[in-house]
C-alpha cells in the first residue's frame, strides 16, 4: 500500500471514533444507548441491518464462492420476497407490540426465566464465535492486502478491535447505525472499484463467461437427492430463506434494530431496505468473483502462488486488491473491508452488552448515566474477549462460505425456535422446549461436522479430501428446524406446561 492509501485508511478509522464521541453526548440513560429511544430512521436502520449481517466474511466469501465453486449461490436472492412477506406480516406485528431492549425478555412470560437465560446464552455464544471468526478471517485478508506475513495477523486483530470497541463503547446504538451507513457505502464502493478496475484492465467485459467453467466450477444442479451435493439451487434458496427468517425472529442484533424504530410499519420498511441493499451488494460481489476468475484466467502469471485458480479462490480478491489496484483506489477498498469488519464487531458488541445488562445483570432498566457507564465497561470487556477468541477459531475446515455456515448456522435455528414456541405455541412447555432445542443443536452439529465425525468413528472413511462432508452445510438449517420443531411439539404434549410466573 502506498502512503496515500494508509492516510485514507487511518482517516476513516479516526473518523469512526470521532463519530462515536459525537453520538455519546446525547446519552442520558440505557434506552438511548441500546435502542436510540426507539425513534430512529427506518432507512438508516435497514442499511445498518444489512451491514451488520453481511460482515467481512460474506464480503470475502461471496467472490471466493462464485469464483471457485460457481454462481449458483447467487440464486439465494430469489428467497428475499418470501422473507419479506414472512418477517413483515407474521413476525414484526407481534414483536413490535412488546417494546423490549433485550429480545429474550419476550421468552420469560410464557416459558420462564430459565428459557430466557438459555436464549441469551445461546445468542452470546453465537455472536462471540461469529465475531471471533470474522475478525480472524478479516485480519488474514488485511495482512495479504498490506503486504504482511500472516504472522502479523494477531497484531492486526488487536488494531481492528481497538477502533471498533472504542467508538462502539462510547457511542452506543446511534454510533453503530450511523457508522454502518458509512461502512455500507465504503464496502459497496470498494466492490465497484474492483469491478471497474478489472473491466478497464481487460478492455471491456471480456471477463464475463460465455459458458459454464466446468474445469473450475462444481456441478451445481437445481435439486439433488444426494445430500453430499455441496450446493443446489433449491438448497441455496431454502437455507437462505430459513436463515434470514430465523435471524430476524431470534437474533438480538436484528430485533434490537427493529426496536429502534417507532412501530411495525417503520420496522417493515427497515427489513425491506435491508433485503434490497443486500441483493444489490450481493449480486455485485458475485460479479466481482466472476470478473476475478476471468482476469486470472487471462493472467495466470499474476496468481499469488503455484497451483490452480480453484485452490486459491478465497485469496484472489485480497491478492488483487494488494497487487493490481492503483493507489487511492487501494486505500478506499481496504477501508471498505475494514468497514465490513467494524460493522459486525460494533453491532455484535452493542447487542451482547444489551443482553448481558438486561437478561443477566438486570441493570438495563436503570435510567441513570451510571447504567450507561456500566454498559461501556461491558462493551470493552466483550471486545477484548472477541480479540482473544479470534486467535483460536481458525481450526474449522472449508472455504470461507463453508466455514461461515458451519459456525453461524449452528445456533440460529435453535434460538428462533425458542421464540416460535413462546409466541406462537400456547401449549409449549419448558421441558418440551428444552428437549426440542437440544435435539435441534445436536442435529446441526452432526451435519456441520459430519465428515470429521465419520472419520473419527472410521479413520478409513473414503472421502476425496479432509474438507468434504457427506452432508452439505446447506442442510444444517432446514434439518435442525424440522427436528427441533417436531420434537419440541411432541415433547410439550408429553410433558405439559405448568403455570409459569415471570420473575
């Protein structure tokens, strides 16, 4: 990176801290800190939702997935109209009637405090693992972009975490949402700059394929009865539909955004903005992957190492930024990657702090500035924990897309099931819900790590490579949902509920 690129990146990082300080001046109580007093603009909230759930993992994973595996993953956006119908018409009208800072307060009246704490605990686990993995992968990519060895990854982790934790702990949800808006502009602009640079270098759209790249891309059918088929159109649309609905229904990060709007109508606008921006950015990132494939097919001497394009697909986006972008453009694109990382860290930390204060420490209802100070201390401690965990999460096998699904999908459905039982199943019992949740988590783990589990049982189990699984990661969400829902309903019938008194 040239000096001007460093100036751009550092200026962006400093600006986020200044914005956090500016937002902190209006914070008088915890409600301001966590939900912005429930009066935030749905357009900005929707963009913040998109930025939060995209993350650097997706920013890097989508080009790598399309480049090395094929473009079928992009069919997931066919699910978005159905997501909007379910979330906007079924979920939000019920949720927005109950104004809460922590989503898991909704569980207590019907299922008791134990289930509320279970939901909060699963959310904390999910977000901590997700953020740690995201920080780890981001730091590895940044090391490539700025020309450093991967041994410097821990140092980059620390620097990224310091900036994100600083403005998040100071500014609360207002700083998070406003910086997410700026970060969305940066990360989308970065993708457009890469796409434009490749088009310019290749004198037009010569990078766009005219036929299926069978020598690189996997076979990706519309539907397959073989569960080991890694990606299908049906599996992609179904898994993304269920994941997005479950995230909207049970993830504090999403529900906290909805609660920061004024009513169900405003929240519906927010989810519409989130899905629209997500589709536009996702398709653009997919085109970046296709463009990178065309560029490196025509310039194989520019590959970062010996080996096939397919084997290093996840690294080519970062490598292109480091080696083939002109100064200034590199600075903005690296800032976009940093922005994607910060948008996930800031939202996760703020949401984790809200859950800890409201569900575990029971201090979220205090209206004093002391509660805001306490929240800031929790935010700082959370950021430190994420940085430490990021050093040990690099053991999950697979490319960026597979790693993401094998981690963030493990608890998404089980958490959403708690809300389904609490809000939509009058006869759901605490015992039945616990049994259903346990079975849902177990089935998700069994599918996500089916390959390693089978090799542990039988070391001679014949797979093509150590990262191939007999059951695709696309089945994690639908199978864990069906198993958890079915067993939870049956168990609630066998073990009927007793009267629960909220404490």
